[in-house]
């Protein structure tokens, strides 16, 4: 089979690298002539919204998927009816719009932050009065890695926030003073089989994920997160990998957002789980049996952001696995990640802290 | 860096898949337009002996290596002096000629079979008289997977053996009634660092490897095999992965042959070792620190020969890792392999036997 992937970033690259051993072939669509996945598979170079190129991608492949959720739902809906698209377009549409996403969480009784849609300065003031401060103003669409967000701590911040983001549909929500952040990742296959990974403990800085540890958190937390994930999977008759990110406060989960795709917080599964999230996404959309999701140890995944030490420096660290995405360095850019798989959580934490003190000395790890 | 690989078979394919996460790029040279590695990386289509294409491969890449040892040493020697070639050409030359290989083993005091070069029917008769029966007549060059071999059990077999192979330089050696077969795989880097993997226990049928179990054998056997491997690595100031296959009889090692490359008996290292043989070959030839070679469990690797069940059937087996090389089925052809990593050797053996009883019911496993 040939799998068409819209978006040729590092997620697409890792999907292809997981799919080759299964005997699959790949074709990517991405506007960048030097996209990470384009180094490892054929790529059509063009806009995600180009209806002709999307149609060509669909024609030349057996199933379409994406490594990036900010693609045109309208363009996907215009593809011939016989085109197999996984995950389902409805899930993609919900994840693209923060208001739709919040409504979905509420409909499925998944606790989330208090929120209000904002389309004018007056509505923003009303939302701040109703929900309170601190809060976050976010664009409804096209946000990722902390982009399109503005934190409000005092009433006076309304002006700056509105000036920064006011030209797009918005959402205002409470800023949750969380104890920590987690994410849950799972797959549902076209045969309806579901497999859920151990919970990930995530540390962000500047809106960008820096560190994931897994397995993480209590059994109760794992169960609750998996239960919420299954509700979304069932709701959409979902196919592929789905991720939900949560804040945890006083032992309770508060859904932050979902991603209808493989997720940065699941990169540890390449070495650290029996079957990686990338392989399970492909198994799910191809109708193959899902692979075991159990952890093979205590894992830490550290992102390489903006700059990276040489491979020689990194690989001198015993047991460290390097994933270099082949991207040119640029401030704030995810260039690669590192994974450690250790025998115990304390050992894992000690080694992760030591590595992070070199790579991101400014980061505080809870 | 871009790595040039002569030969685009499954070994080259797995080298590329191991090298992409290290941020490396690849270019292959192979005559087949549908070679396994050509599905995952760019390929120059042409003969291994084509001096112009080899020169182009060398020019467009930073270091040359090979996934197949039956390539022209003469053509490699004609490349510009500045071309980095790993493993060293001298090691390749020794491995290509069974007489040179036997002389090397003897020079390095590595026990091997009794043997004699054979260039005429009269020499064959003399060799059989001196070494005895049963024995094996083998072509000095271009043998692999049991090809170019003829077993002699009685003096009358001389005629048939000579008729089959007599038009090439030959070697006659004793047929060792071995208790079992093992292989040892290790890497030496351009910085002189050496790393050796746990011993592999191998089961062949019809000259083709069917099953590898690792770690395998006693500590004494592991130590002796590693000692012999290090002698060859040091002798050639070797760079890359080297493999030696041994017969084991009454607890003693008898070297059968060596391969100056990643080896089928090391495929279990992809999931089963901290660092795979493919990654360590690349680390070795790029001058990067070598990765840990310890096993992550008790591993079995089973080759898929000639035909293969569907991916759906195979992946329904819990914990089974599939490696499909993307090759068209053909009798005797290696189409892929399966790997199991288990908590104990008995569990591993039980699961491997069950799988093999389905895939190769004719195979007897010691």
C-alpha cells in the first residue's frame, strides 16, 4: 500500500520510518522543498490547500492521513467520496477550532477549562468579567506550540491582548494554576480495536514541549484519561492516533486540547514502548491489528529546540537515542529529540535532569 | 553527511532506516530498479563494477560502504585516494576469497576447519584423501546463502562435485559435525573504539539462515568468540561492523566464515539491543561514539523465506515485530524477518518454536 501524508514535517518523517518495516510506501504533500519527510520519501511540493495537488495525492495513494492539523477541511471534503481519509475529517475539524473542541469536551462530559467565544473587544471585557483573571486569549484556529495566545493577568492587559489577536475569531479561557500537565495517546483502528499508551508527564516552556516522562502519574489518573480518550474515539468512530492534553490540579484532569494525530509527547514510544505511536497510527488506518502499547522501561523524551549539540556529543551519553529531523537550526524550532529508557523512574529522572541542565539550563522541572 | 552504499538490498535498506534518525542521508548503487533500499532512499541504477558509477557515488557522498560483499575490489581500489571506504578494502578482499579467509584465520590463530585449495580434479581427489569425508567443495569466490557449495559423502561424489563447480577456483574442507552454530558481531570505529554484541545462536536450512536466538551460549563461548573477532578487527584496523560465523563442537569454536558487513544474524538488534547493528555500523564509519550493545531481553529472529503470511496475520501475534523488505516473493528469497523480545529464554524459545511450526514446519530446532 502507498500512504499519502499531508504535511512532511518530523511527524510524517517518523511515520514513514515506522511504515517501511511494514512494507508500506509513502507520498507526501508539503510546500517546503526541504521538509524533513521529503528526505526519506517522495514528496509533491505545493500548498496544503491546493485542490489539484490534494486530488493527485489521493489518486496516487491508497489512504490519506496528515502530520499537521492546520490543513483545509474544505479541500479534504471536496476529494472524491471513495478517498479513504484517516483520522476522520470531522475530528480534524473539531480540533482545528477551539470553540468546537470545547463544545465537544462538554458534550462528552470531559472536564475542561471555563471558556467563552470572543469576537469583539466588548465581548472580551465581558468574558474577563465572567471568567475572571488570570486568563488566556487564544485564536480559535491555527494555534500550535503556544502561537496565537496572549495571557491576561490584569484588566489593563485587555488592550494589548486585543491589539495582538483581535483580527481573528477568539476564545477566552481561565488560566488554570495546574500542578502538572499530562497527555494521553491512543489508537482506534478501522476494525474498531482500541489501544491506549501509558500516560505522559509533560513540561512546557514558552508554549513548547521540552520534556516528556512516561509512564507518569497514578493509576487513577491513567484510567480517567483513557476513559475520556475512548469517549472521543468512539464519538468520531475515529481511525488512527488521537492525543488529548490535560492540566492536572488537585488530582483532577482538565482537558486543554486534543490533536488528531501522532504527538510530540509520544515520541518516547519509538524506543520505549513495545509498538511506537507511529507504527500504531499506520496499523490503525490500514486495518491491521494494533500493537502492544506497554512501556519497555521508564522513559524520558527531551526536545532539541532552536539549536543542538553535535551528534558526537549527544551519542557519547550512554543509552541516549538521537532523532535528528534534518532541519536547519532556527530559534524556537524543533530540530530533534532525545530518548532515554531506564530501569527505574528515579534513575530516569536523574539522567533527564542532568541532560536538561546542559541543554536547557533555564528549565525548571517539577 | 551523505553515505554512499554499494548494494541496495535489505541490509542497505535497514542501514538507511537506522541512519535517518541520526540526521544522515543516503545514496545507493545497485543494478536492480526495484531494490529494497531504493524504496527508501535515492539510488543510482547500474552495475557494482561500473567504474564511472562508483566514481559518481564516491563524488556525491562523504563515505562509501557496502551491503553486499561480492563487489569488485579492483573497482574500489581505482577510486580517488581521498575516498573514504569502510570497512577497509583489504578486509573485503579477504572475505571474498575463501582461501585468503582461511589463511587469515590461521595467521590470527582462530581455529577453523581443515581445508585445501583445489584447482583440478586431481587436486580434489588428493584433498579428499588428505582431509577425508564427509567434506564440502566450495567456490573460492561469490558464495552466499549456501550457493556454490557441494557436499561430498563418498569418494564417488567427487565426479558430481567437480562437474557442478569445476569451472571456478575451489576449496575443499572437512564437513564439521557441529553441535550448533553461532555468530559474533562487533563494531570498530574510525576512532578505534570496539563494541561487541551478545553471541547469536543460528539455525540454517538449505544453506539459508532461518532462526537466530540471542543472547546465546555460555560466557566462555561469548568470550572466546569476542576475542577472535577483536583479532580480525585489530588486524585490519577495521571500521564498521564485522561478523564471524562459527561451528561449535564439544564446546569449542571453529570459524566457518566472516562477513565484512551487518549480518542477517544481527537483525534482532533492531528491537532487541540497546543500539542496533545498523546504527553501530554507521556510528563506526562516521567516527561517532559506539552505542551500547547489550540485549534488552531474550530475542528470536525468524527469516521469511520465499513466501510470507499477510501482515495482518503476522501482526496479530502479540509482540511480534515485522520487517518486510518490499521484495516480490520468489522461492528461497529472503522477503523479511520477524523479531520477538521476551523476558526469559524458555519463553522466547517456546514462542519461536510455535511461530516456526507455522512458517517452516520442516525445520528442526535444536
